[in-house]
C-alpha cells in the first residue's frame, strides 16, 4: 500500500508485521490545524527524504534561490530511467510544495525557495516574482 509506505517513510507511522501504528509526530500531524500540519510534513520530508533535502540545500546555496527542475531530473537519470526520474521528482516536488519546503512554477519549470525564506539580511526579497 503506497500510502502506508509514504506515511512510514515520513516517520508519521510505523509498520510492523503488517500492522500500522501512528507515531507521536504522526498524532500531532493528525490533531493539528492545516498550517501546522504542513509545517510538520515539511520537517519530516526534509528529515527523511534525501532528495527533498538535497533540493532545499541546493536552492539555499543558489544566489537566486531558484533552479530549473531539469537540474534534478538529470541527476536522477544517473540512477533511474528517464520516466521514473520524472515520476520521482514529480512526487518530491508535490510533497515539498505541500510542506512549503520549496515552490514550483509549472510554466517555467523552476523550483525556488518559498517567498518568506528567500530574503536577504535586510529582509529584502532575493527572488522577486
């Protein structure tokens, strides 16, 4: 069951001998309001999904705070077939968007830091829309 595996991957549940158990962070996720759920999801994503953490670090290290998705697709294609690389990146992009870890522009194919994270030391946006 992909949903159960995803919940377990993110540390929101544990699967043991076919049984699924909610973790303490999973319980907080279920009981909290939507903005806090997204925050928890984003934290768990960065902690447990190496590709999402790599994307976030890459964006943080990029002066513009933005990179084309092609950059990450090509990286994945070193390990996966092209269609599987696109599928995996698509899932991680959607999860990252939900967790507000990064933003994605479907028209340009650019991943970028969320607006509130893309400020310089003076609070000025480094990647204006």
